[in-house]
């Protein structure tokens, strides 16, 4: 089946197997390896993408569900978010990082000045085994500050 969608701002027309999951399609067909499979059950956040302005676990979607949609992955996120995670020391093994960055981008696109409680709520669908979350929260605060200063 042929689908048409926008991936990180670029229109795509691609043939897909109707039974293929979105995560496998993005990684194996489109070459977007930042989308990681952690649990395969939509619980860990490693495969989080933004589809038509909403965060979704790509492991629970079929690729055909992307037809006609606007899709954003880590590659389509403002570099300031990535830089803040590095600067704050919020990256350890890096496996969960793309999902956290996507969730951060989503939060800040809707709320440029979140409280710590709002940050924790926005990130609650993402799991990390390495950092203990404090540096991740610091990274979100840092990028929010950077974005407010830059306008």
C-alpha cells in the first residue's frame, strides 16, 4: 500500500506493508534510527514520535496510520533541545533520550514556561534507567530558558 505523509517537514510517498508497525517502518524503511524499541507495549517512551501534533508510541501504530499525517521524530526537533540535554548531563546510555527530547519539544511547544510539576507530568511516559531524572528535568528547564531568551 502506498502512503503519503510528511516526515520532519519533507513530503514522503512510500510503499508499505499494511501489517508493518510504524516503528519498524520508520527505522527499517525510512532510516530513522532515533526511534527506539524499548518495550514494544507503549510503556517506556523510547519510540515516542509526534503525529499531527500529539505524542504517540510508534510501537503501537501501524505504518499505514501515518498516511496523510505530519510526523516529527528526533531529527525534526529544534537543536537547542538536544544541546540542552547534552549541556545538563541528561544523557547516559542515550537509549531513552530521543523519547525524552520529543516529549520535551512537545511540552515546550505548548507551554514555554512549565513548572517542575508540569515537566514531570509531561515526561511521565518516558522511562530511564541511568540518570535518575534530575538531570533530565534540569535539561528541560535549561532549554525552556534558552528558548524564552531567544524568542
